C-alpha cells in the first residue's frame, strides 16, 4: 500500500527535478507592454531608422543605464498558442534624455527597435531620480540568439548598453507545452512481445489537429516500415496498436501533428537491443556465401572466427571487414559447426555461430552406436574425409583409419558413412574451401 501523500511528495519531487533539468520556468504575461516606475507615463512604439549619434553633454554621466537585464516571458492567445518575448529592464538616469530605444538583432534578420518616450512635463520632475523601465514586447524566436542594444533618445554616443540573450528552445518544458512549433505530443507505449505489438498512446498533442503515428527505422532519416495510423482529433482515445516484425534498436515510434513542418517526436523502445542485429546472418549453401546485413545503421567490425572449447573464438586471419551499411559477405565458406561470426562494436563484442545446431545445420556427424555406424548429414555438396584417430595430445590425433564420404545430394537428408567406430575420436577434413578449418574432433565415447 502506498499512501496518496507519499505519492504526492514523489510527484512534487519529480516535478521539481524535471523543471531543474529542463530549464527555468517561464512567466506567462497577459499583455505585453512598457512599464515605468515613479509614476512616469511612458509610451512605446516601433522604430526603424537612426541617423548618427551625438556627442553627449559634458554634464551627463557615462552610466545612464544601470542594472540592465534580459529574460524571457511568454504571451498566450490560448494554452497551446504562446509566443516568446524578451523582457528587457533597466534603471535609467533621465537627465538630458527624452526616452530610450530597445533594439534587437539576430543573425540573418533586420534590426528591430522600440522607442519609449517620456512626456516632457514629467521629465522635468524626474531629472534627479532613477527610473525603472521594463519592456516585454520584443518577440523572439524559439532558441534564437539575440543581441539587445539600449540607446538613449536623442542618441548620445558611447552610452549604449549591449546584452546577448539565448532564448530557450523546445527542450524547455514550458515552451514544449505552449509554443505551437514545439508541441510534438508525448508518446507512451507498452510492448507485447508475444504478439509483436506496441500499444501506443499519445498525450499533450495539439488539440485542434489530427495526429500521425508510425513505425520507422531510424538512420539518417527515419524510414517508414509501413505501419501508420492517423489519430483523429475528435476521438478522445488517442491510442493505437502498431505491429513490428523485429525488435531492433533503430525501430522507433514517430508521431507528429497534421500541419506543415510539424515537429516530430521519436521514441525507440528497443534501443538497447543491439544483440537483435546479429540475427541477420544468412547462408547460401549452393554458392557457399555467408552474409550478414543489419536492419539498422551500425558501426561494427565483422570477422570470422573459430570457436574453441571454453567459448573463446579465435579470429581467422584476413577476415576482418568494417561494416557501416549494406551487406558483409564471405564467399567460399565451409559451413563448419565451429565457424562463427564475430561482431565488434562500441557497445561490446558478440559471437554468433550460424552452423552450430539450430541455425544452419549444414552438416553434422552422428554416431549410431547400435549399428555401429557413423551418420553424416549434409545439405551441401561436400566431400568429407572421415577418419578415426587416437588422441595423443590436446591438438594431436593419430589416424588409424580413413575413408571418404561424398555427399552429393543438395537436399537435406542423411548420407551414411561406412566407418566402424573405435574407441577414440572422429576427425574430418573438408574439401578445399577458402574459409575452413581442417579438423573437427568428435569424441565417439
Ligand atoms: C541594482 O541592482 C543591485 C543588485 O541587484 C541593487 O542592490 C540595486 O539596488 C539596484 N539598483 C537600482 C537603482 O535598482
Ligand atoms: C485504446 O485504449 C482503450 C482503453 O485503454 C482500449 O480499450 C483500446 O483497445 C485501445 N485501442 C487501441 C487501438 O489500442
């Protein structure tokens, strides 16, 4: 039993934690405008051109502006239609000046200014006072870097104050929820491994739009797998079931609102299942071609190796290939139960043995003790030299009797050898292919 109070504390802690992680909270304003302290009735309007600056009077102090700061606020028409504004505030010494300019400039854009002026009658009374001025009508793009300049009016040289401000981007939680161009919706899912289905639901999407959901394989782009659903805005249930074929790391659920240039959200449920990629091994018994193709972009070094007792797999010389995309192939491969593929990636090393039982049992030997006979089962045209030998050391086996077994049929079917097994080992030597091992020892008993 978990008490509701405890849950509430946990939620509050989570909310606190995520607001710390995803940037500062952003104040929402009803109406943008200019505000001046000391009862000063200041007014603002936009302004474009400047002439040249004038030399300031000698009696003017050089720090007209003090405590200048820039922050970000939002103004909203509705909960999902907010725009981001700069709030510029400064403390001003009013002597000699009639007003000030707030100007903003961003790379690739024209400078935009607002002029704030003070009524002549009030100016005289405030000459020796400091006035606090704040303006929050300068709209700014999400994530934009802004240069802000404050100038006096009239424009006196060397009095300007500069600030650089980075407006928060869509990663900020408040912006992600309230600025249309950042609203992607949030995807939640559950995996049904048995049915290979993803039960997907979406929240916090744009309310007045339909919503696309699809599965895709993420590479440079995300390429659709064909699974695609449209969630209608009228339907209060924002969920769907999507089928997948393989749980590979680059398989993602992608969602976006029906509108031009809608931002998209991607969630990749199997991103840690790197192992799944190694299942793309194929073998063509007719040409002897062993190949591997990944379902996802991955940087891997692939090699062939020989599996030793104890699990160590020793690389075969010159078999290394660097994989980025496409297919890795090895031709003239002798399908040996101990011939394996090794995959090295940043995440680790994996060894897959396609010819050991279960995957491609291309040939194997079986001892029929009752007969006594040796059974060679093969799917490939092969000529095996089978001998019985006595083990004289870990790698040594002295031949006592050799015979050839030709496996002609390409169909899967047992071909009987003619050996009388004796109490030692069987040692096979395959025909001369490029990638092969000389021997496989099978203890008879
Ligand atoms: C300017 O800021 C400082 C520190 O935040 C504060 O102590 C001072 O009172 C401010 N000046 C005015 C005129 O608001
Ligand atoms: C959507 O959710 C409802 C309620 O949880 C469920 O009954 C329904 O089967 C789901 N629809 C799809 C398509 O998954």
